[in-house]
C-alpha cells in the first residue's frame, strides 16, 4: 500500500495484515514521507519489527495510562488494541514488544503496536528491583512485575526477564488452548522423505493453520456419525428459476444453498437439539433461542465460514442477497472476524465441484452440519412408471453425544421432504 516517497498521514492505512481468518488494515501512527520499506509482501513479521521509516514526521508521544481500563481506550489506540488481539489469536509471542528507552531518534519508525491490557505492578505493596523502563515494559504488555523472577544482581529484573516471563505465559496458554481436553495424542515422527527424492517444505500459516487446528479439535472432541439421503428437487429447481430474477434485482443469486438456509431454519425449530451445544464442564445442554447459520465458502486462502444471523426471520430472497454479499467479502479478503462467529448450524455445498456424497466435519461447538452434493437426473418410480427426476444427495454429520441416529434420520428426511415440496416454503417470509 506504500513505497519509498509515499506521503503518509497519521491514521492512514499503510498495510494489510493477514491473521488466522481475516485481513486487517493497519493504520500508521505517525505522519511523514516514507524513506524506506523494510518488509516484503507475504513476509511473516514479528511484534516490534520495523515495517518502514519516515522522514519529516514526529513520533507520537507514548501514552502512560494509570488505572485506566483497556475498554475505555479509543481512537488510534483502539486500532492498536484490535491489531494486538489479532496477533494474540494467531499465537504470536510478545518478544520485542517495546524497544528500550532511547534518545530522540533521527527518524521515527513505525512498529507493531503493543496491547495495554492493564496497569501491572501497582496492585501490590513493596519495592521491586527494576528500572523505570523495565516497569513500563511490564505495564504495557500486561505483566505483573511482582511475578517476574529477576536474574540480575540482587534479583534485579531486566527487560529480558520480563520478556521471558511473558513468552512462558503465552506458550502455556497456547498449548492449553490447542490441546483438546482428554486428547493426549502426539503425531508420530515423520520419516526422512528426502531419502526417496526431492521435497519442498511450506509453512502452515493463516487460514490453513487455523483450519487445521479447528478441524483437529472438532474431530477429536465430537464422535461423528454421517446420515445420507436423497431429495427430489425437480419442482424446487423450477421454483428457483422462477425467483432467480427477483433475487438478482436485489443484488443476490438464487441458489440451492440459499433455499437450504430457509429449509434448515425451519427444521431447527422443529428439532431444537440440532441447534444446541454441549457443555460437559457444567453437565448441561445449551439450547440456543436464535438461528444463525454458517455457510462454507471456498477461497484462495482456504475455507471460510461466514455466518448469516437470524435466518428464520428472513425470506429466501433476503437470504440469497446476504449470502452473495458475504461470499464476495470472503473471497475479497474483506470478511471480519465478527462475521464468522456465533453460528449454530453449518451448511457446506460441494455440488458445484461434483461428488455423490461426503462426510462433512461438525463445526465445533455446533452439533451438526449439512452437506449438499451435485444433483443429477435419475429414474424414479412414480405412478407405475419410471420418470426422470432431478435428485440432490444430502449428508448430515452430527454429534452422537447429543443426537441419536433415529433423530438424525428424521431431521434429514424432514429436510429432504421440504426440498421436495417447495410450496410449503414461503418465499416472502
């Protein structure tokens, strides 16, 4: 977004940062003319790393909040906090969070902003052997300096001690978050593939890494079962073609997935156990009184699942329009994290690619997911003769801890019959 010689003003977006499942615009905290850009597109950067340098600008004065809750920070610091939250969600460390105090720099540098989580080290009494700049570092990365073990003379605490303590805390939290409860499986060591030929190693980052972690958690937590069925959508296809122009006028596309959103919202009202989650820590089942359905979208960065909220309160044309808009945002890297949260059920459609069936993985902590495959014309015995009918394969994967096989069969059959009788669906409500 910038290059040498570019004039930059405070608050102007200067780069895009790709995290686990979103692309975030990062604004500049200073004004001036870009002298040097020190990173390349696609490069993996660290907290505290210099991105570019400016001429003719002044670095902003650092804020020194005292007992001010983070929730009250606004403006430029709000953007910094959102950016830091994205870094923490990606599992980054806090190394090089703040450079040490230095004399007035010749050129101001733009660096990764650090999160001011709390005012640490002021809640306990007693002196702490640490220099003022070390205390400030601890405050600004949310570390209670009383808990840091000093390695200097007389147990004096240095910047390295604070950073090491922060790194250890983050590592323990990340390890706990990535290890599903009760799962102690460790991947066996891989053989040396270079013994049989040339190989290439590519790091797993961004969307692909987050997808791998989430699917591993879902697969090791949920006892999956998949129920398969077929739906005659001959009449439904005629209905879809009839209402396609109306959806197009509204800025959407009338697809089978859009119709499936409406069908599933009605089914979830009749079968509430499919719109729930299991809380084993409290031995409870959480029945959600709202219906938010996620739809899997295939992008060049990996699989994203934007969520359409209050599906039961919208008609099919409205759903088609919103689905089209969210799918475009996902493919254009404009989907916000909030637009992928809060789902209660998921639909994934591979019909555009092919296949006669598959076993989708439940999007934990949800308890069920509907998969749609490619429809095809099949001979169906009707009124003492075979007739060509358009048949849609449907697959339902579910959490067997909450859902019994018979209930899954009834739920999927209800969905299939709803596809087969489109007159039961209200296109206008």
